[in-house]
C-alpha cells in the first residue's frame, strides 16, 4: 500500500480542550513515545470502522461507543468533534474508496497529564471468501460469569480497550484447532461475543443477539443488521442466549465493522448451514449504507 492510500492524522489534543490541531504525518515514520501508556500498558481505547466511497459507516454509534469506553476507563472525555473532523480528513486524503479507519486515544505518557490520539486509515482487506463461504468457529470459555460487568466493573468488560492480548490469544487457539474464529461463552453458560465481532442467530424470521448487559460491546454492524431485519418485516431481539440455542439456530453470523457480516459454516467441528439469501441481502444493505 502506498502512503497515498494510507493516512495518519495526529491529534494535538484528543480532548479538544487545549487545541484542535489535526496534523497529517508520514504513516511510516515514528510518532508514539515508547513511554506512552497505550504502548506499555495497553491503557487506552479505540474504534474501527469502514468508510465506503467517502462515507464513514455508523460513525456516530462508533463515537458514542468511544465516549462510553473512555468513561469506563476513567479517561478524559474525548472530543467527538475532533475525532469526527479527523475521520472526515482521513477519508478525503486517502485515494482508496474502501477504508478501514481506526480512532485511538491513550492515557499518554506515564506521569503526564496529556492524552495521545490519532486517526489512521488504510484500504480494507478482501473478505469476499469469508462472506460467501463462511468461517469455521469454535466456542471458548471467557472465564467470567455473564454478569461480570455488574459484579466486577474494574475488569472493563464492555469497553473497547487497546488491551487485546486475550482476544488475539483466543484467535490463535482457534487456529491451533483448525478453525478461523471464536465465540466466547460465559463461565455460567451463556453466549457472549467474538474477539472482535457480535453474534447473531436466526430462528426462522426471528433474529436474536446476546444482550449487551453481559459485559459485551454493543455492535454497530449488528445494529445495522437489525435495521435491515426490521425493514424486511422480520422480528429482532436482544436477550440471553444459551449454547444449545447456538447449535439449534437456523443460521449464525459474526458481525463486525470491517468484515461486516460473515456466516458460521462450522461450529466446534460440526458443519452447519446458513441462510444464503438473507446473508447476501443483509451484506448488500450493510455495504450500501450512506451513514
């Protein structure tokens, strides 16, 4: 990828209190201090979204989720106006028509008072095969009860933090088991989410996703999928889901901002089908959104 495809914008002050400077810099040069807590502790937050033909998909839900993550981490409140402007600039500066845009904010240098922030955009990878054919997925125990966000909020379940070592380890475990991705289960037996995706189940014309009061992220692509379902005359529901329901569902999808929607074609080594017509129509809707 060329530097015209990729855009890196540094934010002089991600909170917007002292400065609203947004500087375009060389993405191949060094910019973040090795003392930054985002580097040394994973102490920060991020969002990642698609931008298609100049339109940032679900920008406002991503910004709102970023603000919630900052509050959960006791970070200074990010200026959503600053990030909104930086996203728009990154999309304009890039020559690519389909971008992955990352919004990042860290606690900054240890002992300091200033946060660190940037927005980075690069062309999206090709997920055609996964969207068409589906993924092999395994279930793994996350090690927490479904109510951990209420009983132990200091564990930061439900915040989108830079500390992604566990999520990466889960995907490596899936690869060791000849699978592509993971669906986490709570220790007391409820379906949660993927390392970077939301789970959606189909039961005829009824579509279900795990409720977000279980320490999981509110999915932006999942919310758009439910918009598609509502517009198509189908019913939708947020609730607790059991592993038996996961097995029994007519279709299972993983929804995320970059891959958008990928079906599950194998669960814990057992092949399963999925509704190809719904999958194709929903994906067309998700990729064609103008907001």
